[in-house]
C-alpha cells in the first residue's frame, strides 16, 4: 500500500510539473507587452520608455526564457505567482480573496451530486430493465447531456427572477451556494450515477451475490450489503477523475450567477489576457484535480487493499 501511494504521488508531481511547463508557456505566446499592461493597471496611461524598461526588469522579462521559467517555478513553489496585469495586485492575494467562495460552491455541489447519483444508481440497479431503471437512466442522460450554463440560466430565470427565491448577485455564502450548485451537481451526479449503476450491475452477477441469494438474502439486502461496498471503488474513481470537469463547469456557472469565486475571475482574466492570473488559476485547478484523484485512490486502496491501476 505505501509503495502504491508513493507511485501515485510521483505521477502527480510529474503531471503537475508538465502542467507548469504548459501554463508558463502562455507568456511566450501572449500578445502585447506585459510591462505596459501592468503600468496601465497602475494608472500610467502613457508610460515612458524608462518606466517600461524598469517594469520589465521588475517582472524579470529582460532575462532568457529558461531562466525565467526556473525563477517562475521557484516562486510558484513558494506561492508567488507574480502580479496581475489587469489589477496590479499580487495574484496570490487575488486568488485568496476568491478561493473560499469557490470551495463553498464545490462542497455544496459535491454533496448534491452524491445525493443525486447514489439514489439514481440504486434504483436503476435494483429494478434493472424495468420502468424505474429506464426512468433513472433517462435522468442520467439528460443531466449529462445538458450544459451547465443552460441549466444555470433556467434556474436563474425560473427560480430567482420569476420565483423570487435567491439573489441575482450572489454573495458567496453557504446559503447562496445552493442554487449555483444545482447545475454543477446535475452534470457531475448524472455521470457518477451511470458509473455506479454499471458497477452495481456487474457486481450483481458475481458468484458471492448468487450465494447470498441462495441463503435467502432479499434483493435489497444483496444490493445494499453485498453489492454496494464492492461497487464503491468505481464511484470513487469517477469522482476523482471528474472533479476537474466540476471545476471547469464552475467557471461558467460562477459567471452566470455572478458568483465571486475563482472561476468567474478566470473568465475575466481570459477576456483581459491577464496571463499571470490564467497561469495561477489553471495550475490551481490541476492541483485540485490531482489532490482529488490522490484522495480517491487512497480511499480505494484502504477499502480494497489493492493498488489502483
């Protein structure tokens, strides 16, 4: 078990390093002069050549690219992602102001997704091939096929604007996260339900399930006591793999609901070509995906005693 976890940690570090190389390369292809963008954010509409040169020196843009990358990597390891080209503030401070709101939204969406996925999968597996199974799979298909921004727009129009429930301008609180979490939970929960249902159906045909049936176990007991524990690793793996898409969808949903989180900040940074913010946000998203995958693998290894391949 320790060797499997160490191997996973090594793979995660390599993935994080590769992601760092890719996101840093955005500096090389970004249009415009970063020094002039920073000076413009600080209020210098027509900076002099001396000011531009001094700012380029402060940003480390007057040194070769390999040296800049090494310095950026060392700074990133210490939590320093430079200065926003749009606001002139440290990127770390900007993200720290918005990260709590995004984490609240992600936690609520995760809980809602589990509350949707587990009952749907249990109903579909219990009455496999019947009307409940067909209905549950229809919900799974519609939830996975409908874009989050479409669901978010419908919720905003029907619930907030017409129903008067919730707020148009979100405040980032736990209570305010309920409505924005719905489109995220619908997309993620539908995918998790399909994975769990498939795993439950496969496990239901296992010999030990047939033995329990021969001993008189009811269908519900066979499902909950014998099948669910064996199917959980597949659900955990799906959760670990799709957290990235959950965070990607959060960027769009945060924009629709004006949620004051990292996702909305990323959309604004992309529109303004604020490369340091995009770099830090993307790297933060990769780190979140890797952390979720590591946690899922660790729990799976603890439950099964086997390494995840």
